[in-house]
C-alpha cells in the first residue's frame, strides 16, 4: 500500500523480461556469424548498427549535387542532421502537418522532387495517401522513419512507401538493445546491394563496447521495471532536495535521459557485431506482445480523460491506440513551466521533448511548428503502469487543465487537490 500514491513509471520503458535482458549479455560470448540481411518476396530487410546509420548509408547512395527533398518539419535529431548534411537549404521543401499533427497538409508545388522523407509521430501512422499523385508526377523515392509509427504487422505504412526505417534500441519495437532495420522494396536492387556491402565495410562494433553499453543499461532496467527501486530512488532525491533545491526529480530525470539514451548519438557509423546481430535475429518477432500492451494501456489512459482534456493536450488522438512506450503530451508554451513544476512536486517523472527537432535551415518551418515542438513533454509511460496508476496520472492532468487552462483567472500558486482516485 505504500505505493498507492506513487507511479511506477519513468518517461521511457524497457519492455524486457529479466531473462531476455540477461540473454543479451549471454550473446556477447557467441562465436556464430549472422547475415545482415534477409530477402522476402517483395522486400528486403537490412540490419545495421542503428537506423540512423542505415539512413545515412541510404542518403550517401542517393546523394547528388542538386538533390531536391520534400520532408515533414519534425524529425529525430540524427535524421534531421543527416538530411541537412546531404541537402542544400534551397532544395529542402517542407510538407506541413495538418492542424492536429496527425496527417499531412498541402503538399509543396515543385518542378522536381527526388526524395520524400516522412517521420511518423506519437505511435501512429500518418495517412500517406495524398503522396500517391505527387510520387507519380515526380517519380520520387519515399522514405519513412517509422520508429514511432503504427503496427509492425505492416512492413511499410502505405504501398506508396519505398523504404521504411525502424530501431531496435531499448525503448523501441522490436527490442535488441541496439541495432536498426531498413525495409527496401526489392525493385531497388542497386540500393540494396550498396547498403549491404557498405555496412560490411564499416568499422566493426567491438564486443567490449557493446558490453559497456549493456552494463550501463542495468540501472536503467531497474528504474524502468522495478517499483521498489524507483520508489527508493525518488525518496532519495526528495531527501537530497531538502538540502539543495537544484537536486529534484525533474532535473535528474532530464539529465539521466540525456546521458543514458537508448542508442548511440555519436559514432553510429559502425558494422554491427555478431553479438548484436544475434540479438537482432532472435528478437525480430518480439513486437506483437509489446504492441498489444501499448495499445491496451494507451487507450485506457485516453478513456480516463474527458473529451475536452484529450482534445486540448493530445490533439493528434483520433481514436486509435498509440503503439509506442512514449506517453507524449502537448502543453502550451505559456504553461510549460507550471506543468513541469506541478508534476515534479507530485513525484512524477516528466521530461521536455528529447526526441523531435526542427531544421536549422532558416525559414524551413512555421511558427506553429516551433510552438508545437516546444510544447512536447514526455509523461510517465503508461506501458508499465497498473490501472490505478493510470487513473492517478489522468487525475493530475485533469486537475492541471481545470486549474491552469480552463480557469486562468485563478492564482497560479493555488494548491491543487487531485480528484479522488478509486482503486
């Protein structure tokens, strides 16, 4: 009962049983060799050290002096950096999102387009039907970052897509504690050959380096999977906070997430070791039970919120489940400071947007995109919560809305009393 008013959840989730977690350490000893590709009837699955290394390799093949790219405005940091590296600012054109960021807006009018790059958001696929005529007109290649997209029962989100990218890092689907996957339609034979050979020409990931990365995941595994461990951790933070206000859950959570990501931010152009490839081959099919859990928990959470609150904080929600461990909320810029402090004061781990970035090129996104991106916050992941915890989290979101959003005339320092949570 001591956990009744305490949420066992961080903003990330490592969805592995202890035996599976230990299995990745056992794989360090493998003497077997594994292929970095599998060919199916209609497409090929290429495996690399990370999805960003595969995307970089793909862009190197497609690169040319006057490459023209149309793209959505938000991407993961590495993907944005790779696009900026290979495309001149004047040749980069934005495909806007719709007003609720769950679909595409009006496509740019271009004389020529070589590549379209789309990043899916919030655990659901964007509808790419509008790209059919655009692709037919320009004969362009369509690449999707589907790391936070829909079900992996579909290998591409839409028939219009040529190349789809996925991550197998600790907080993704499926999980190999590293690695990335690229699906390529089999008619791109030269590209498939190039990526396969290029990956094998990269410096080999050292087993010692992988071991070090796995060891760093031990405290992360405990924080994301053990209620007593996280409870102890938060209480130690609260104790230290009495002596130093800068030591608080918000600061430590954001610092920990930044220094312990699920993947390597730098030096990702490597050939995966046989240890990593073995873990990848063993876990290619482990996404279905994860998706089932994510779907069930995310829909339960949404159903705990009144329609008015859902529409305000989760504008992209259209009734379908979110298939990602990230529980993302969108908060107005004017309320972010209060929102972060509010959840910090109530012992709930939240972090400001660590994932999506806008382009550094000037005039390549709208003010609306900037405001939206600045307001993205990761809540505790519902994937690892019990139902009473999900209701508990929902009650605080409702109360924040009632106090800071729907009743702006009230004092910002007024004490908030959560609604009754029934077990």
